[in-house]
């Protein structure tokens, strides 16, 4: 974002030649229209624009895309302006006209910073998932223990009942043992 067409074209051609996908704007309003339509990894903007301050664009950009990085350019660099840029959340602050190697280095550093930010977020997401799975595993082990204890007691009582039935007359046993066999199978299934 720069209101000087020659500089904007120079930066555009330089970044395009390096393989970056870019769009340009001459004003804060035009930049905001771009920001509403697309997600950008980085924005390079002049501090002084005809319709506003480039540092205000930092806040708007962070609202629309929290991970995007902003590089502020200015032809009026001062320590106060640099401090204001950092307070606004800018990734970098460069003086205009910016040498091509310096611009490319800053853009590459922003790209790497964004990659690290995304990797950090992915690792945090994975750690949270691992914590959830560990909690589920602990809960499952506890639940399994709580289910098996009563099943063991039921199985033992079933064995006692079977022994008692075996002491009954032979003609009575088949009708009583068949349902017990079904109960034993279901206890094994639940235990498994």
C-alpha cells in the first residue's frame, strides 16, 4: 500500500519476480477493500497515505486476520515513529526508499515468522488433542475397572448357583442350567 505509483510499481515488480503473489493499493480505503476479500500473509504499507495513517491499517488487518504480518515503510523515519509502529503491532519498520535486498530480506523473514507461528499453533493443537486422548484413556481404564468388578462378582455368584443346581435332581437341571449358560456368555462378552 503506497500512494507513490513509481515506488508501488517497483516493489510490485520486485516481489513478483521473487515469486510472491501480491496485490497493490494506493490508499487505506482501497487496502481495506482488498483485506475484506482475501487473506494475506503480509502487508507492506507506507505510514503516510492520503486518506490515513498506515499504522492504523495494522489494527484493521489484525482484526481481519490475526496472523498476518505488517511491514511499515516511511520516508520520515524517527525513533518515535518506529516505536509507534512496534506498539501498533508491526512486524518491521523500514525507511523509504527501501533497498531491494533489504525489502526482500524483510519479506522473507516475515514469511518464516508466519510459518513458525503456524507450526506453533499446529503443535499446540496436537498437544491439546494428545491431552484429550490421554484423559479419555484414563477415564476408559477407570470405567473398565468399575465395570469388571461387578462382572467378576456376578460371575462368581453364577458359579455358586451352578454348583447348587448340579446338586438338584437330574430332571430339573437342564431347564435351570440353560439360562445360566446364556448369562455366563453375556458376562464374558461384557468382560471382553
